[in-house]
C-alpha cells in the first residue's frame, strides 16, 4: 500500500458520512464583537488512515493532503467517497489557516474513476448526491467552487472521472508511469464530469478530441506536451513530493493575493476577458488596503521573508 512519510488518512466512514465541520467560537455570543465573529472560522479536521478509509485528510502546517484510499477497488469513487471528498474540499476552502491543498491516490494507481455499480445502485435509491450545503463538487460542475489552490499528484491509471478530477486542479504533477484515459465513448457513455469543457480548453480542441472520440489512452509525456501536466516526476513518491513542494511555495505567498489571482483568472475563463479586465482595478485597490500588502512591501524593503496573515 502506498504511503509517503506515513501520510495520515481517513478512518472508516459509514455510507454518505462526511467530514465534520467544526466551528470555532470564543466567549458568549451575546458579548462577541463583530471582529470576533469575523475571526471565527471552519477548521478542516485530520482524518487518520485506516485500511477501510476512503478519503484521508492530513494537515501539514498551512497545507493539507487529501488522499483517495480504495486501492482494492482501483481507487474508484463510490457515492460515499465522492461526498467525503466534496466535504473535504468545502472545509479546506472555508479554513483560513490552510492556503493550499494536494490531492493524491494510494496504491498502484491514482484512480480508475467512478465506481459504476455503487453509483448505479445509489441512483436507483432515489437519493441525491451532495444534497445540501457544506459540499464543493470535486468535478467543479456547480457552485460553490474552490476559491483556493488545488495541486494534484497522479500516478498509474488515471482514467475517466479521475482524469476529470485531475483537470479541476490548478497545478498538475504526474509520475512518468501515469496512464491517462477518457474512454467513456467506447463504453456507450460520455465524459459527464467536465472533461468535454476542460480538456479542450487545457489541451486544445484537436488534442482533446483525439482521445475523447477514440477512447485511446495516453501517457505522462504526451500530457506534458499537451499542457495538462505542469511537472513530470520519475515515480509516484517523487510526484507527491513535488506537489507538496509546490503547495508549500503557494502557502508562503500572500493568501489574499492568491485568491484574487484565482478569482480573476476564473472570471476570464467563465465569464469573459472583458469582465475580468474591468474588475482588475477594484481588486487591486482592495488589496492595497490590506495588512498583507503592507507586510509584503515591508518584507521586501527589509530583505526578510514576509509573514502573511490573510488580512
């Protein structure tokens, strides 16, 4: 079983269980100042590893590692695992003490995608997936979406829904043994998790259609050529280590500037470049008034590392 530095991961989760949201409050509500209320935050809890765990969570300072742990099922995601991942994303996004997240998979492969049988049974039950607040769709199909950085490290088989999870990430690292696939068309289905939108956007129309329409698989070097992979690593351990290194570099930057950078870039993609350009002045002026902006200037003048507080 794949463990890097004894990554702690999730304890067994019962069907449709989700990572608990813990609100941190201080003092009596009636006497809490507005500033205190603003300071209250959601904290993403560690979920330690066990063989039965489906999604794991390990906090490491200002970053968090989120792992897919169903190696006995090729790391395929069933509804429970999908909801747990969606809860982890939400809690990470709400936790002001965390500045970057890394998604990875245990075992011999990142994931072969969806657990079709379990998902079919769930659909026939009449229940709805991620029904209610407290979730961020890991496929990024609905609002809310992540507002903070996500780095992904993949290795081995990374197929279909797993490739779509991969495409949602902001920065992608792949082991040289990665085998990518988006072959739903060969099974009478189609990529319903966002690949029809993100794959052409990231790789170019012809590159994406070459693999979506034929069902052919491709390797890490081809993904790097197409631009869907930003870093290649010799093996799975090195891929995860590189993703963690990148996440820590992000965490050292000003979190308000990071969120503004992501928001501006997403606006350009999802609305229009005109809308994003028109918003730049307002976004920049808002940052000028922050403590972090002043800290960045002071640290540069004093030739020391900045200490950003996200305010």
